């Protein structure tokens, strides 16, 4: 095959692929523009398209001088060729069967076609083999073997992937927006794995992203991938030959089109194009032709539209929406900003990594504020902050004035600009400003709190006529207050956001269900378990009525219901619900997704509370490994997982490992959250309990009193850390000989729990058990016995006799009856002790 014939074949393949990626109604018009200079090429592409409607077509059906490949039934080593699947720029792919004495397995064999085996092509082929050998990820097609044909042509043996391009798969199944985003995150996981192995794919497009029947993404074709740090080898294999660049222009980054040096940012851009198409039903740029000049002009000069501005009616129908208007409303805001950030023209201003893109998509799915900001404002604001760090840090008044100024300026601009643009400016600015909320390092969160308070006051009046934008802001403000532990301030904002969502989108809409979940989450944080249970259950019923397919929102709701059950002491129910959530997430998410880590952690906590520590610890460690893999440096998710692991180690008596993990967690949470945050306080309390178990009573009491120092500040009386810390102080005082002080502290702890918890809650029984132990030690058996017996009744009913909590109370009853000289009763309860508890 001559070079001209090879180039013609590649050009034909590119045009055919590009045409088939378009909706059928747009193909002819596209080809009219793309081939107006070559009637022969147009006829050949038309023939391919026509043939594809009736059979599995490939370019090999048309003879351009290539040599004949393996025949059906021919053996290549241990593999028997079944059929030709398709051809590409470097060769052909065949379906084959491994048919030796070892086993039978369906595979794909990629062979360099005769006539294409130039030094350049062979070099790329060898590099693809090198790259695939270093990649091991469930969403990347696996390299199984390799060899050379009898004719001397190298081949690769790969996992056979039977699936559809991701765009087609979503269209056929009419996946909704959230389901598309959840599926797309599997792609992010695969690409990020490649990047961590210093591989840039350089040809990300739907045709190279297949989805199998069971919903698993498989990333294919690393034929033009680049190994970072291997620039010399890369330069020896240029990306151009005969005027044809082996990439797909519709998905190529600006730097790829211009022939500039490529980095992982190029793949981020291509992923942005794929996401744009998945959401809007078309690509961001429509080229006048496939000529290089037209492509370069478009990517260099044409602005990328918002997906919500160009979403088509066909995309709406294929996403299960009643109209393009409803689809555009669903895309408006977060998804617009995420896509536009990935598609920024300058590589340095895109997401810093695919991980960062994926993290924003996770925040979108879980209703959290995203990191991406609208280009014109976010970029200028960050530049200003970098130039004026001291001024920004010193003057909260400047920030407050800026908030007011944006709203005021937007109001004045109403006469000249669309109302939608005004509301987007307000929403984007406040979302970016408030998404970083946390207590200030080393002190109170005065600047952030004042900013929140100012935003809260103005939102109601300035955005009164814009319910959608106001709902977004009310959610951000409410969740920001909640993240600071200011639950009373968070409540009205989350309630208002829910009411607005129900008003604009309907009570059964997905946005309203997410709003309902947010309100339920606040109730859970405040230990209002009946309300949380009722709201989460209602949200789950509504979401399951909307879709019969498991999705990320169903998993979130199941996980939260599991947390409610756990707080009620219903550990087996909690475990079941957490496992349901984990099963869904494993089906629809990358195995290293943060949400998998959260589910693993929740299942492990449920196991631990049932005394199944040997089962729990590996899950805790797997969760920590996932979060450390995904987040460099201190991170809230890493801290949460470490905190849970520390408790599991503590309860197993692995004291050295537990202590070092507690210390690491406390340091990380103090750095991330500050010393007044409720989560930091809870970790300090757990460490105090560890110190108590090590008989270091003075240190345990000091740590508990550190937590109690936040009482009335960031910790309300109802916060579980208060009653728990009072109980630990009382137990320490008992050990240190201050009986009167111990009784006061233990009584106060019990009264707080009776005030804020239902009468049947096991934590009240726990307080009674500890107080009963105190009275036994003090010799007041008359007071001790009814407390311990009532606690035993509740514990048995809640957990069963075998639970570690119940066993602890049984030991206290044995001690009571031994000290009060009632051997028969002591023997009765001693018989209830399990061997490991004696």
C-alpha cells in the first residue's frame, strides 16, 4: 500500500467515524461541507454509511490496496480468528477465541496491517503495547498477550469488549442527566489512572469509550497515547503524516489542533467535549469543514457555549425530559460551569487534573457546592486574591462590600441585560465565595460567619423574584452554616430552598428530592432521628418512584437511612442499608471513587458496633487507602476515615496503632477545621475515651474538658459530644477519688440525654449504666440496681445479649450483686457473659 493510499484510508475512516457520531438527520449536511472538494471520497463514505445500516461494516470491506489479513479460522498462536471487527489508522482488530488446552476465552486481536507496517506505525504499535502493559484498571481494556503473525506482523491480544459508544448507550437507554454524569465518572476514573501512570490518551471520544451491557465503561485505543517524560521517543514519532493528524478534531484540545506540546490538560479538554455532548446532545464547536484551517479558527476564536444554551430537543427526549427547556434548566448552573471549566482554551485554567473534574461531578451529584466558577469572575477574583493576600486577609469589610456591590450592580444592569445573566452572576459569585467555608485556623470563624450573615440577609430581598437562583443560594448558605456547626442558622435556609424547589420544579422532582435530603441531613446532624428517618424515607420513596434503576441519589439516601439506624443502635439494619448503598455504588462508580470509600467506612462502623472488629478493620483500611489515593495532603475525607479506623483499632485493643491514628486525625482535623468545629471536638472526645481506657485519667479529663469548653459556642447543649464528655469527666473523677464531683457530672450527662433524646434511646441506657456503676462503687446499691436493670432491658431489646454494649452492662450487674452479697443473682448474670467477655 502506498503512503497516499494509507492516508486516503485514514481520511475515509475519520470522515466515517465523524459522520456516524452525529445524529442521522445531520450526517448528510455534515458530509456536504466536509467533502465538497472530493466527490470520490464522498461516494465512498456514503457507501460505508449505507452499508452500516445493514451489517457490521468496516473499512476493510473496501479495497485500497491493503494486504489480506488473517482468514476466519486461522490460528495465531493459541488464538483462533473468528471475524474482522474493524480497522483503524494503524491496523485491524479481529475477534478471536483462545482455543488451547488451557481455557476458552473470547479476545480481541489488534494486528498491524500489511502496507501500514512502516517504522512510524510499528513504533506507535510497540508504544501502545508498552503503555497497556503498565495499566491495570477495571475501566481500561486489558492487555492479555502479544505475538507476531506468520507474516511477521506484530499483534496484541486484548480483552474483548462488547459494548456501545457511551453516547449511544445513554441514548438507547434514555438515561437522565444524573445517570449520565454518574456513568461518565467511570471514564474519569480510567483516564486519571492513565495519568497517574504518566500516560496521556490523546484520542478521547465516544468511539473509544464503550459501555457494556451491564453498565461498565471500557476505555480503548491507546494507539496515539503519549508517555509523559518520554519526549524524545515521542518526537521520533510525529503526529502528522501526509497532512493527516491521527486524532479526532471534534474532540481535540486547542493545543492538539495547533500541534503544541501536550499534557494531561489536553485529555481534560477532550473529556469536557464528551461531557458536553452527553448532556447537550451536540458538541461545543460545529466546524465549517474538517479542513485544518477551519478547525484551528474555530477552537481559537469561537467561544464555547453553555450546554444549557444549546441543548437540543432530541437530547431532551433521549434524556427522558419533556422538553429542551426542562433539560436546559437542569443543566443550568453547576453543570454549565463544570463543562466550561474543562473546556477553557488555556490549559493552565482548566481543571488541574481529571481527579478535580471528577470531584466536582461528585459534589454536583451529592448536592454540595462545586469548585468550578464562572470564567469571567472566578478567574479575576483569584488573580486579585493572589496579588493582594494581605489586604484580603485583613479586611472582611471589603468582602462584604463586594457581595453588596455585585448584587447592586446586577440590579442596575437589569435594564440592559437579561434577568438570567444577573442571577447567574449573583449565584456564581456567592457559590464560589461560600464553598470554601470552614472555621478560621486557630480561632473563631468571624470573617466567614459575617459574610454568611450578610449574604443571608440580602438573598431574601434581592432574589425574591428569582426562585431558582434563590434556591441555589439558600442551599449553599444553609450547608455552609451546617458545616460550621451553626445548625439553628442552617435550618431556615435549607427549608426555604426545599420550598422553592417544590414550587418551581414540583414536589416529586429530583431537585426537590435533593432539597428534602438536605433538610433530612441537618435533622440527622442535630440528632433528631425520627424526623431524619421520616424525611429520608420519604425522599427514597419519591426517587424510586421516579426511576426503577439504582442511581447515586438512591445510594445517598440508603446510606443516610443506615446512619439513622446506626444512631438508634439498630446496627444490623444500618449494616444492611449501608451494604445496599455500597452495592449500588460499586455498580455505577469507579472502584476508587470517594463514595465507595464512604460506603466502606459506613459498613465497617456498623460491623464494629456489632463487635465484628476483625471484619470491620480491613474495610476501614480500604476506605483510608481510597481517600489517600484520591487526595494529596490533609483532607476532610481522609480525616473522617482515619477517625473511624482509630476507633476500630482502639476497640480491638491495638493501642499503639490506635494512638498514632488518633493523634494524626486530631492534627489533621485541627488544621482543616479549626479547634472549635464539632467534628474536631468529636475526635478529641474519642481520644479522651482511649486515654481513659489506658488509665490515664488526668489526660482523659483534660481532653474532655477541652470539648466542654465549646459548650454554648460551636456545640449546642443537644450536641452528643457534650453529654459524652460529661460522662467521661464523671468516670475520671470516680477513678481519681472525687465521688461527689463524679456524681454531679454523670447526673448532668444523663439529664441532657433525657432532655434531647427519645426515652427508648440506648444512649440514655448507657448513661444509666455508667451512673449505676458509680453508685455500685460508692456502695449505694439501692440506687445502682434499678439503673442497671433498666439499662439491661433497653440494651437487650436494642442490641441483643451478645452485643459489646450489653455485655458491658452485664459485667456491671455481676459486680453489683457480688458487692451487695447476692451470689445467686450474680451467678445468673455471670452465665450471660460470653467467653471473651469473662
